[in-house]
């Protein structure tokens, strides 16, 4: 497995803390990872997430609430969020 960058590690650490049933925006993740202007980079890091069971990247959405992409398909992302009772907590 390719070595993770320090930014990827920070992104994964942030995303692991998103509570079950809540979502956060890519911009929020980037800000919490210390790079507020790097929302796209946060999304790219999540697209390469080697730990999808541990790092729930499906809980990260666009700022407008749209789902955005998911490495395993948008349909699965939508279904996972439905199962979790996708909720209000977007910041």
C-alpha cells in the first residue's frame, strides 16, 4: 500500500469523528484538517480512502447538501446514509 500523506492522515482522522447519522461538507473536513481552501483535495483524499469501514467517507457531502461522488458508487453512498438515518448535523 502506498504511504499516506500527512494531509490524508489528517482528513481520515477528522472524518472518523463524524457521528453516525450525520454528514459534514468537504469544506468543513478541509478546514478541520488545517487546510480550509483544500475542499477538493479533501475529496480526493477520501476517494483514495483505504479504510472505508473505519473512515466513513460516505458521511462527507457537498456544501449544498448534494451527495457528491463515492468510490463505491453514488447509489451505495445514498443507501449507507439512509441506513444511518442521514441527519441534520451538516456544518
